[in-house]
């Protein structure tokens, strides 16, 4: 199993013995059967990053991060995460047999923390961490110092903290570049923007390496309640802006401070891409659509790119004949609360006997035919 190491020539140097993989990457690129045609898009594709080993693209980051740890003989992994980065690090730490210790923001959803502890990680929630800027600063400073003492580094999935590990994420772009004979428009959901930057840099890196490579456009999509990047990008400004607090309910994209935003704006613009803001309600609608019209079950953050495509169409800024790719970044199982909202109740019954069952089936079939 090669995982991200298929592209080792484009990745930071890691010896063969230290290369870790749990089968991340090489995710399917599925052509839309329903939503694309319904929107008048002949070439709409979904890149299924939800099918990575722990259910999100963060596995590409963790594979790179832990491989470097093994190579360097690092003995412990320290991180802060409330979600998918934590789960990914926890899994690859288990595989590397390194202790994984996570400082967790106050109020993070228990479901995501459970996945980390399943792999044996410690999830240590700190009062007011992630809520009060002062507490957050104190915790981050302490962690940085402690990491230095312990000859490790704090793992966060952004270029401003972990640039080498983020190169693992660039493999998404390499896979897309290999899949298309023509230029594609790629829609990417963003919190801090690390993923968007990885995709844009990945295409640039690929182009340096392959003379005949096509040009791909990278668009950045954020919930309007956490618009640190996309308005600035769309209106021609250079600088991202922090928001006082995140007002989106989309877990994973609640990043009110500026991480990789400055570089994201520059990189998307160089590619010819722009920014789109989307409402939470539209994201949930797209999540429901993906499940019921395509058979793709993603978490809300994983449906943000599709909401961005709809926004772009509404603004008239999309060439419909060009290939369009939505990154489906995380699995639906990550957020069971949303799943219980999406699960239809009309197809749910407890029946007394075989006659009741028959009646119910006939009823359901007749209803289907009437529609
Ligand atoms: C981390 C994550 C993103 C994007 O994160 P950035 O902070 O912009 O790098 C998008 N979707 C999911 C499911 C994620 O876990």
C-alpha cells in the first residue's frame, strides 16, 4: 500500500522504512449522475475524500506528519484539534505506536473526541480554550514550549504551523491533475484555508514537474458565518480578516482567526479562481442532496464545495462545459446529529406481522410511482 507515497518525488524526503500509510489517498473521482445534469453542468465531479481511512482528507496530513516523526525518532505527538485532524493523527499515532495527546477546545462535540480515543489518544479539554483569546494564547504558548522540551512539535493542519506535513495534502491536486486531460475548476471548502492552499500549491508544483500539464482553477468556499477569506478574495483585496467569533454551525470550518488566508488569496487569484460565501442552510440542503440524489454521505463541511458551485452558478460565473470538481472532504458518520435530521422518518416502521409488512410495502411503492 503506497498511499501518498505514490508521489514521493513531490513530497518532503522520508526514508522508505519511515514511510507510513493506512491506505490514504487515491480517492474516487465520481461523475455526478443527477445533481450536475439538474444544474445544467455536464461535467460535475465529486472527489470522495470522505473515503480516507479515518473519514477525511486529514489522513494525508497525518500520514506525512507521522512519517516525519518516525524518521526523526520523535517520541510523542502533541496537537490541538476539535475534529478531523485529531482523529487522523490518533490513527497514525496508533500505527506508529506513539502516544497522541490532544488539547481540546472547550465545548468540542463529544462524538468527534470519541473517535480519537478509540485509537487510544488522550483528549484533554481545557476550560475556555478556543473561547477566550487570552486562554487560547496561554495554552498555545505553553504547548509550544513543552513540545520543544520534549523534542517534538505541535501538529495543526495549516501551513503556518506545519508546512511539511501539509505537503501530504497536496497529493489531492496531483491525483486530480492526473485524472483530467483538460483544465478543471476545483471548489474547495475552507476554515483556516490550509486545504485550499494545499490544492493550489499542489497544482503549481505539478506544473513545474510536467511541462504539458493543464491549468486548473482553484475556488475557495466558506460559510458566510466564518468569512475570513472569501469576501476579500472575491472583491480584489489582498488581506484576510479575522472575525470576532465564528457564527457558522458547520463543524470543522469554525476558524475565526487568520491562519493561511493571506497565501490562499494570492494562490487562488494566481490560478484564476475566486471566493464564494455560502449559507449554512444551503450547505445542509446540499448535504441532503448528495446523500439522496447521488448516494454520497458526507458531513456538512463536505457539502460546502457543492454549495459553492450553486453560488457560482447563481452569480453566472461558471463555464458549464468545463470539468468542475467538488472536494467532498469528510464522512457523514462524523456528525451523527445531522444524520438523524437527514434520515427520513416515512420509511421507518415497526410492523405487527407479515400482512402489515405487505401493506406498508405496497403503500411505499404506490407513493413512489405517484411521484
Ligand atoms: C479541515 C477540514 C476542512 C478545511 O480546513 P482548512 O482549515 O481550511 O484547512 C474542510 N472540510 C473538512 C471535513 C475538514 O476536516
